[in-house]
C-alpha cells in the first residue's frame, strides 16, 4: 500500500474515531439523568458500563422474543 494511501486511511479512521467519541459523549449526556447515583459493585468506565448495559438489554430482548414467538412472521414470510 502506498504511503499516501496509508496516510489517507489513517486520517479517515481518525475522523471516524472522533465522530464515534462525540456520539458516545452525547449518549452519556442524554442518559446521565437516568443513571443511579450510587456506586456500582463493579467499577467500570462509562464506555464499558454502556457496553455491558446494551448487552444486557439485547439479552433481555432475546428472551422476550423467545417467550413471544407469535411476533415473528411464520416461514420467513414478510407481512
């Protein structure tokens, strides 16, 4: 890969990283009022706690979907 391509790729990734960080900070500001004020039993950085919470939510949704199979189309047909 040419040095120019590497530099361009690095610049693009840096800009994408900055946008992702801004988005994460925006999410943190939006949900801060709803977070518990007490310390968690496992101290985590905000990013790690957010990832943990999203995984928990997805797991819960998966369990709910398993409990309510009528919500999904039968035989892969879209209604």
